[in-house]
C-alpha cells in the first residue's frame, strides 16, 4: 500500500538524519516543514519535502491535508491497560477524603485489581484490554508499553503476558510488554514479603523469560511496597534472564531508586514526582530516560514531576499516560501533552518532543519510531484543521485527531 499526503500545513518532527533522543536545550526545538508533502510505501516513510519541491507521485491513496498538521503518532511508554473491571468506588472514596495509601491499607488499590484479574478468563481480559487499546489508537497513540502487575500470582501474571502477546499480534500499533510482578505485596505474603520476592525471582521471572514475550522488568519501589534492597534483588534476577529495567520510582518518597536504576542500566525511571540533586546527578551520567506521568498527578492530586528541573539540567524527558484503573484511568495522550504544558511548564515543542521521539526512546524503539525520517515506520496523526501545532496542547480537552496512519495503514 502507498499513501501520499499533500498540502500539509505543518509537518512536525522532521529529521534528515535519524535521531533517537533529545536532551535539555534540544527539546526546545521542533523541526518543522511548512506546506509539505509526505510519501509512504507499505509501513515505511519513503520521502517528504515542501510542496515547492514536490513532483507528482503515483500513490494508491492520496490525502489532501490542507490546513492540517501531520506529526508522528504518540509514543506512550508507560501504561497498565491490561486490567479487569474498574475502581470507580475508590474514586469516590478519594473524593470523600481517603488517600491512595488509605485505600491500599483497606485492601483496595492494586490488590483490588488483582482479585478481579485472577478471577477473569483470559478471553474476557483480552476483550476488555483490546477495546482500551483501540480507543487510544483512535486518539493518536501508535506505540504503547503495556505492563503486567495486576496478577500477583505466577499463573495470573503469565496470563497477563499471554494477553499482551495476543494484543501485540492483533494490532497494528507497536506494543512493548513489561513484567511488573513486583507491583504490590499479595495479602497472603503481607507478613513474609521475602517469600513473595523469592516467588518472583525463582519461579515467575524464569517462566516469563521462557515465554519470550517481555524484555523489560519493572518494580514499584515505594514505602509499603518494595524497598531499595528488594529492587536490587529483583533487577539482578531479571538481568539473568535478559530483562532490562523500566522502574517506578519517587512517586511518594525518595528511596534511592533512581541511582539504583541507573546502576542497572534502566531504560527509564518513571513517575519522579519527587526529585533531589542526587537523582539529577545520577541521571546526568546515564542513558536512562526520566518519564513524567502528569495524568496520575492530576487524578490523585499529588505533586507533578519537576520537569523544568530535569530539562534545565540538560536531561531528556518523556511523558506518558500511566493508563490504569486506580490512579490514571485515561490513555488520552492529547490530554497528557496539554497537561505537560499547563502543569509541568513545558513548552509545546518540549511536550511534543517528550511524547514522540523521547517516548519512543523510553520503549527502546526510537531508531524506528517517533520522528519523520526516511526509512522509519509510518505512524502518523493527521489533525483536524488548525492554525498552528500549538493548538494541540492549548485545546487540551478537545481531540485534535482527524485521521491516523498506523504501520502504513490508514485507519
């Protein structure tokens, strides 16, 4: 299949030579072609340029994008969209004054989701999850990480991985699976956390490795969940089976997880609502991507990641949805881009860079996704008519997407 898009008002994230990450001052610049065209064959970007340079191309499908913006699809590097049911009751509990920790102590939170997932069939779990994925694709997401972590038993975690594998096979979007068995401590192990960690390291990780579905491992490093020693034990076990870390750190407390993640070559450290100077210095000496999750801060009413501190220190930044039933029940990356500007104080250029090329980096795929570069995968958003790309974050509650192209196919 071939697609030609002409008369593009603004073609965003254009790079003649491939880039895989943007850091610090680089994030303030968004490479743009005005009045452009873009040509795609099969799943690959073949050519682009200005309409002044355009020579007729014989394509199977031609789209006139007059007045519209074209940009790479969003790359959402942190989600939990494979889950069962919802947690609307806890939403009301928070409105009535209970904290995230209060709800967890009452057996809610992650444990609530785990009970539901353990009792659902693989088929039902697949159907619920693929519907969520279809929804976020329609809103412009073309690559997405999906974590386990609502199983909390060997069988249920493996069931989640198998569902993610089916989703990966059945969708055109790119899927990056992550093993997150260390998401919470099951009720039966409350007084013996070490036994649950042994279950993860001695049984679950080897079995997950044998399935060859996921190549990333995650741990919720937080007070009341898994401490810094637990984190190191699990990351070491994961590395034996070729799992690279992508970890939850600094959401409610600073425990030293950032530096430990850097030590173990983590691809990303996510949340970072709290940061100190030691965290910043550790990240400066690394290839680890900091990831902010403003949808979680919005929903829980907790602090936002100090994104300016990261970028102004010369570091890169990605943004993601954290789509999950308890603390961020939305996969709308358009809102996340808007929230990054309004709450993290990113410029529109920084926010779009964080949601495209740097989001792709946080999944290990920025060599093929996240920018308009010849030879890269053809995943694109074609917006509704607008005067300028800055309208995307400005009109944060509106869906800017008119058409999408995923893996070279117009959907």
